[in-house]
C-alpha cells in the first residue's frame, strides 16, 4: 500500500504526449547509479523496489535527453520520465501538460459504468464514482457521508455509482461481499444498495467472526438472500449466482481502478476529479460544486445553520 502511494506520487511526473525518436545510446553506468540513488532517496522508495534506468531519447529541450525510470516490485510497476543533462550532472522532473485535453473527462472515459446500480438521478450531469471496499472502515465513513449528507442535499443534481476495489491482503471477506453485491445488482438496484448499507454499517459484527470465515460468508449470503426476497429477485437465479462466487466483475473493476491510479480505498472520482480517503462532507461538496458549475448546473444552497438558542438571562441581584 505504502509503496503504491509512493508510486502514485511519482506518477504525477509522467510525460504526456511526448513523441521523441528512440536513441540507441545508453546512460553511463556511473550516471545510472547516481540517478537510481537520487530517485530512491528523493521519493523514499523501499529497498525491495527495483529501479531501472532506461534508454535516453532526444527531448525538445536543448542539452537534455529524456530518460525513463521504472520502479517495480513483484507485479506492480510505474514508469516516470526525467530530463537528464548531456553532461550527466542534472536530473529534472519532467511534466508536460496538454492544455487541449480535459484530464477529468479522459479519466471518466476509462471508467465503465454500464449495468452498475445508481443512486440519485441516472441522467445527472455529475457522477460520483466510488471505488469501494465493503470491509474498509474508511469506506464506511465515506458511504455514510455520501448517503446521509451529500445525496439528501444534492438530490437529482448527481448520481452515485460504486465500483469494487477490495483490498484482498487485509480484508478477507471483502471480495465475497463484493461478489454477493454484484449478484444482487443483476437482480435489483434497490437490493444492491440495501446490502451496501448493511455491509458498511455492520462491519464490526461481521469482523467478529473473521476467525471463522465460512461463518462470515454464510452471514453475508443470508443477508443477500433476504434483501433479494424483499425486492423481488429471482431467488433460484440469485442462489446460483451466490454459489458460483464469480469474481469476474470484481477483477475487471480492480484492473480498471489500477489503470486510473486507484491504490487505496475509498477513492472517489467526481466527474473525473479525484478524492482519496474518508474526506468530510465539506471537502466532497467543494469538489461537487466545482464540477456542477463546470457543466452549467447551479449547486444547491447550503443548508441553514441551526439557530443558537438564546442564553437564559441571569436573575438580577
């Protein structure tokens, strides 16, 4: 997790739209060693991360080459590009921004919302996408913020969609819960949201039986069937889906999240603008208002602050 967050910081330096031609020359070994040392120290990269300096290419800046640096551990990797002076004495972080593109729109174009349950107005111009983990306590806080503070105020001006990003190494029942929720999503949107409410609200009760995971799974399955019954699901089909425990939807969602830089939960995108962590309602509203205005929608008025009761008068002496 920490390694991935560090790589996320490095990803801010990725070159956008570079079109330099490859150069067959390589960085001198002593310069390559100094680059690796500087990058590891500056970004506080853990010792088990392998840093590789690639082949330099001509850049659009005189006296500087463009040098790719790759950081990898196990199956995760991230590439950043730097400017290296011809004399090998200066390394510059390089960020090129294409002002003709909308980075938020490009992010949203990479998120597949097809067949996902929606809270709010399905035709709203502003979409909140929440990459969620049903076992994550910070996700529970974000879920509460979205459902009890954001949606009641913004109503039909927004739509909320959840995508799966269970942290498999630390949350043992999160994927099972996501699989069950996706089974419900195929049957009834209201049933999906009822289960999402239950799972986020009852994490501690489910966690109490973590030492007996089959019991936790059975409880999640039971709740899933109950919400399906209450909302008219096809029960034989739902039971078959629960038994199969297909993780195809979850895997696709996680791969999608990885592609757009998700590495922690909750991670929220508001029309592509990224928010990470259990932010409070005011921070979410600030991003929401900004994105509403960008699409020509007036944000709702802030709720009036509760009146302060008058202080009782002190009896005169």
